[in-house]
């Protein structure tokens, strides 16, 4: 069993890859073990070289809003910064939720899975029997709890989370849940473009 404290690079898959590469039954001797270790270490370095940490592609300067902010302020921030959503933070900059255009559009009776035609119908007065959702502040309409990711996680994990949840962005938080950045689909696409 590999001790992560003494050998943080290696995991079981690296050892398995090393054993597969040897293409022979191994009666473990000290020399064999050293050889396996060297090969496994090479595999670990290759794996880590392919990993792109979230912190290297995230946007560090993040537009945020407090949970007690007025909904008009939230809408203004989204519009002014040309973004479709932002983290909601407490006084310690810990992420407590996310507010998006979809959350605000619910206030005028739009469903979260609306189409552009639905928005036009609503603006033109043909929204049908839309009901207005109650709420005056961000806390009343934000999505909570927020789905977040750590800065040292792989971009691949962020991409999977975005796809599975059908969301556009993930707040990046430290061990205490404090906001350190945000990663979006666009950030991931740019990272892939640079790597290619």
C-alpha cells in the first residue's frame, strides 16, 4: 500500500501501469521493487503533467453579491458585467449560493428551462398564466447550496461537474469555503485551446 505522505505522486494506478509495462510475472526482490517504483514514478509524473489545475485557468477577479442585496442590484451587476450568474457570499467571503439570470427570470414567471421565445413572449405580454415569484432580496431567489470546486482539482473534474449539472460556472473555494475564483465553460475551452 502506498503512503500518500511519503510518496504523494504515486497511486495504485501508477503501480499497476508499471507492472503492466514490465510484461512479466514479478517475484518481488529489492531490485524488482526499485524498478517498479522508478517506472511507477514516471507514470505518476506523466499523469500529473497532463492534469490542469483549476487555479491555473480560473478567473480570480469575481463579481459577487451579498445575500441581503436587492434583486435590482443583482440584476444590475449581471447586466453591467455581462455575466449570466455570480456567487452569493457572506461577510467572510464564503460562498453560500449562486444567483443567475434564470433565478431572476423566475420572478416574472419564467421557468428555469426557458427558451428565448419564452422571454420574447413574456416581454410582449403573451406569457400566458405566468405567476410572479415572491422575493425582494438575493437570498429569496438564489440557488443554494452552491456547487463549488477546489483550486487544486483537475479542470476535467470541473468540466464533468458543469456538464452533469447543466450549469455554466463553478465558484472556486479554499478549504474554509472562501471564494478564490470562478471557473466557467469558457475558461475550460480556452485551457483546452492553449494545450492543443
